[in-house]
């Protein structure tokens, strides 16, 4: 007798004694009209190996397949909550559905811009934009205190910020990207920093610190709260202003100063491990107070320098080597910030406190295009996003 697949197909010769057990459902992460459905494979795969896993949405019954966890489900509607089940298929037929996942609501990727300064005034301003569109930023809430040159990193749900000046700080603060509101205490850095640059993958955030030529790197687990732990050291101590970016595997820092002269050095680390940074290559020119952002394959560095630059350069994160020219910003400026989705990079603020937001398509090259304006012109600001290259 023919039996029915979970996905609705009829298969002659279905053998329930040899089909696989149900996978164990894991965490579902929402994306832009999509979701990544994580699961644990069943220990009993039946009479043969599993050929595919199928994730099914509720509502809609939108189905996608993959060979391993997670399965990416596209074609969802932003703003609609979904749950998911997963089932496995082998030569003898389909196994039963897993339990349903928790609810997740896909959303367009969002960038949040944090703190900064105008002249002698330090701000606690936070504002945000939707990366896939264009337009002016909207108020998000307040940072814990008026700061400039804090470092920021994020998972798909949470942004974490630390360091900054004036009053050299070890404090870490976090926000929930999909909502609005003020920051909340996270813990403390292992090392105080009057300037910091940070990057992250989906689980771990890394902060490199600049104070009196520090070369230390700290790390945190983004989903928890608590104090940072020592990770290792950069290849050379810096005093001011690196750009940073990441893939899911690597964190990268570029530029800065050695206490006087600007640097063109690029360093990288493996985020999931600990240890000292390794030389990656060189920027196209010496730069400090620059900004970085990335897709999962390409990192971009923009602006900076004591004579403000409008240059944008790029690297291929998985390799090593010198940066290549990408194009130009709308204007030369230092003390700007960079953030991104997997498709689009944003560069905001900087200079003598401007409110410009530029954007580029990361996979191509060319000059930046006007995106909109910040709610307040400022330099020395930080940023994070819900869909940057470290989250792929």
C-alpha cells in the first residue's frame, strides 16, 4: 500500500521500519523574507543514509531542502510570524515531522548608529535605517552616556557596544536591533579603551582596544551577558582608529596609527578560536579613523586619514593579500562608521560632523551613492546591523 510523504508526495514501496527518525528542531533565525532553520539530525537514519532534510513553514507550507543544518527557507513575508518543522528523507521514504520551532518573524535588515560627537559635544543618540531601502534615519533610543569612538558589533538580534571616550571606559552595553529603546548593561571589557573597533560572527563579538598603544583583543558571547575575556593581540599596537569587518570565520582590522604615523596594516583572526592576529596584507594607503563593513566574502574599508580620504578599498576575507581600489565616498571624511547587510554596505557620519549616509553594493565596485541622513550630524559614531557578513 502506498503511503504519503510529509510534503504531500505519494511513494510506492514506503517502508516505515526503514525510514529515518524525526530531526530535533533547533533555533530559527529570521532574515529578509527568509529564515534559517537549525536542527539536529536523527541518530537513527533508518535503512539508508539521509538524502535531504526538508523545512516547512507554518503558515504557508513554504518548503525548502538541504543536506545539512540549517536549511534556508526563502519566499517568506516580512512582518509575519512563522514556526517551522523539519523532516528527513532516505531511500525508503520520509520520516516524521519534528516538533514545531519557536516563532520567528522575518524582517528587512536594519542598521543602528550609536553615539558620536559634534565639536565638544558628545551624544547619546541612537538612530536606525532599513538597509535595503533608502531614506533618513529614525530615532532608536539613548546610549548610556554621551560617548564617541565606541566599538560596536552584533548578532542578527543583538548589538553590543563598548569602550569610548571621554572618560576611558570598560563598560559594555547592548540593544535589541528589531525593537527600539535604550541600551542595557552587558558587562565590562577585559581592558579599558578610549577607542575601540569590533567585529562579530553569529555567536561571538571581538573588540580591539586603542589606549596608550594597546594591542589587545577581547571577546564576548553575544547572546549572554557578562565580562569580556582575553582573546589575544593584534600584530602591532595601535593608538587610533581602525576599521573592522568579518565573515562567519574571520575577524579583520585595518589601519590606525602607531602613536604618530598612520598605518596600512591589515590583521586577521579566526573568530571561533583564541590567539594572536596574523598579517593579512596592506591597505591601498595609510589610514586611521576609517570604517569597515562586509558581506560574507568581501570586506570594505572607507574614508579615514588625517587628511580625510574619500577612498574605498576591498579585500577577499577568506584569502590574504593587499586591498584593491573599490571607488569613492561622496566626500572625504574620517571618524565615520560602517555597517552592512550581505548585499549593501553603509558608511555614515564622520568629517567635521556630517549627517551623510552613503551606500554601495558590496559585490560590485564603484562610487558610493547617497542613502539619506542621520538624525544628528556627528563623528566618532559606532554601528551594528542584523545581517552583516559575519552572520552568513
